[in-house]
């Protein structure tokens, strides 16, 4: 009888611990996805800035300006640093691509089923 009570208490503690760990993992994954989405957007903004800066640098008025040339080099260095974290921000891109692919497959299956129904 004493063993059953001890095992029951142990099971309750184990269940509570597992529930806490599941909650914690979900919370961490949500934060990782948030960071992933924002890093991807940030890289796009930085790329657009770099392109704009190069466009300004290539204008006749500013061509050869050392300050702008330094800014271009600095921007390229920042982009390189951000791309090192591609594995993080590509998480949401891969996830979105998979969802879009699954939607396309479902649409094709629905179209085929509709074609078969109309043909028969």
C-alpha cells in the first residue's frame, strides 16, 4: 500500500514536470519563430539599403566619395554577418514554403477528384 502511494506521488510529479516542459518548449519555439521572421525581414531591409547606397554612390555627384564608399563596405560587412545566421531566419521561410506546397498538392488532388466525378 505504501509503495502504491509513493508511486502515485511520483507519477503526479512526473506528469506536472512533463506538462511544464511541454509548455516551456512551445514558448521557446514561438520566440524562435518570431526572431526568425524578424531576422529575415531585417535582412531584406539591409539589402534594400545597400542597393540604395550603391545607387547614390554611382551618381555623378557622389562618384568616388570616400565616405559613401566606406558606408558601402560597412553595409556589406553587416549583410555578411546577418547571412551567417541564415539557419535561424530560414526556419520560417522553409515552413511557409512547405505550407504553400501542401496547399498546392491539396488543390491538385481536389481538381483531379472533381475531374473524375465530372467524367464519370
